[in-house]
C-alpha cells in the first residue's frame, strides 16, 4: 500500500508544479501542449489495447463493456453531472478524465497494487519488491501530471484521490481473493482502457468528441464479470 501512497503523492507534487508554471505559458504554447498530449494519448491507447487483443479469453467482452458502459454513462448523464459538480469548464473536465485514464490504465497501475497486496508485508515495507511497479508508475506520473496541469490547471489535482481509490480497489481485491484473482482481468481492462485513452486523444485534438466521460462505466464491466465468474467457480 506504501507504493500507492507514493504514487498519489507524486501526482499532487507534479500537478502543483505544473499548475504553478501554467501562468507563464502563452496560449500558443498551450495549444502545442494540447496537440502533443492528443497524439500521445492516441499512441498510448493503441499500445495498451492492440497487444492485448490476441490475449483476450473473450474477444467480445470489450465490445460488450463499451456498449454497456456507453448506455449506462449516457443514461446517468455522467459528463453533465461531473461538469456541474466540479464547476469546471468542459475542456477542464475532459482534461481531468484524460489524466485519470493515463494514470489508472496500464500494467503498472493495475499489477502494482496486486503484487503489493500479495507480498509478505502487504506492501508496507519501503524496499518491498512488490512496490517496484508502483514506484516506476509514480515516476512516470510525476512528469505526466506536471504536463497535464500546465495545460488544464489545478483541477488535475483531483486525479490523485481517484487514483488512490482505483489502486486501493485492486489492492483490496487481491488481499481478499489472493491467488484466485484472474490475470485475464488485466488484459480486458487494458483493452477497454486503451480504447478510452484513444477517445480522449481524439477529443483533445478536436477530431471527434467521443464523450469519453460517458464511457467510463465500461471499465467496471470486466471487473464485475471476472469477480462474478470467480464467485460462481468457488
């Protein structure tokens, strides 16, 4: 769990640094940052989704996940609710969602808390090997959060508690279910998450507003599917 705490702290530190520097960045350079972020999101999203397509046990699960997630998210009007609750502009909300996807979707952010929970010290030792993924992820997120906050401002700090809850969820799942936790869940999450990151990239570049926020419930479908499968098999 120590690795998750460190990861959360680096997002706060990087985000604060980027937000403070934001006032000195001209609009032309901010637009350049947006273009770079959009292209990075498309590449990172494709890299997360495509290699895992061939590993999927259920190739149609990601399609069902996106379909169910889109219907649920649209019905709940998540984009509108988040904008009203946060009081932020649509571009800032989209930036926050982009950051969350980049922080949360990936091997380090999912496998890290799993290995941490399954380690002898349950991830509380500073030199615990199970925290290696999370320390690496923290280093990457330090830079990413600074760049995102330089583009979108202080709102990006809200990503830190969400990341803590996300990694904490996988920590608790591994702690409770131990070795019975299916590795295939990570594969499906990477596919769905990769697609959502690509959607964010398209939105940032102004190519297509895919309403990524309304698609976020898609990430819960693989988790619920494999948890239910694990319970039925027990």
